[in-house]
């Protein structure tokens, strides 16, 4: 019997959620399975993976073949790296303590990368909020200026109109004199 480690879809339409299961390769995607070893939620950022590490490692060592997506998940969780290290121990390349120390070092690096990504996402979100708040302040100031301009009395405009009126009358008088002189001739 060929076994596969694959995803079994759950969740609503447009909001997938997957169980990571061990199943016969001939069984349908959401059909019978042998064992459930974890879950995968791609809707969160970063994605959420809950995996029983020991069961997954045991099944991979027994020869269960992961699908492409599950292979990526197992690689990110360190199951395939641990299998690789245990293969090195079996061949005598290094001892069990060395394999464990290498795996612990890898886990620390991975947790540092995940923490950095979470921090960058949080920073980006806070910057986005600050930018939105600054834009809102600008819009509110423009609205306040428009309301203040609308509510100011028009008395300021009257003196300007009086100053311009005499300047316009002088050329009109000159034109009238010019027309009178032309008609007298």
C-alpha cells in the first residue's frame, strides 16, 4: 500500500483550512485517511502550521511520500532536515549529539527569521496606520479652512471695490472729453 502525506481541505468557500493527513494514495482527497498529523492555515500571515513532529518524522522514515505542498511544509518545519541528519548518523558521518546540535542551531535561526518577519509586518502595519492618520489630519484641516472661509463676513471685500471704482471713472471721463472734442470739430 503506497501512502501519501497530503492535505485534506476543510473550511468555508474562499477560506481554506487544511488537515495534514497520512492516506492511501488511491483514496480521494477528502476521503479516508490513516492518521491526522497536523493542520495548515494559509489564511494567516505568516501561515499557521501545527504539526506533530515525531509522527511526521516517523512516517517520512517509513517511506510515506509527501505531496509538493506538504514537502514544503515539512521542510519549513524541519522534518526533512531531521531525517537528513538521522541518515548521516546511520551512515556514521557524525554522532547523535552532533546531529542534535545542528538541528537546534537550525531551529534558532528559523525562529529568528520568523520573529523578524512578524516584526516587519507589525512595523508595516503601524506605519500604514500613521500615514492614514496623517492623511486624515490634512483632510480635516482643509475642511476646517473651507468652513472658516464660508463663515467669514463679506465686509472685507467692500473697501477693495471702492478703491478700484475711482480708477475706472477717470478713463471714462477722458473718453467722454475725447468724444466731445471730436464731435465739435
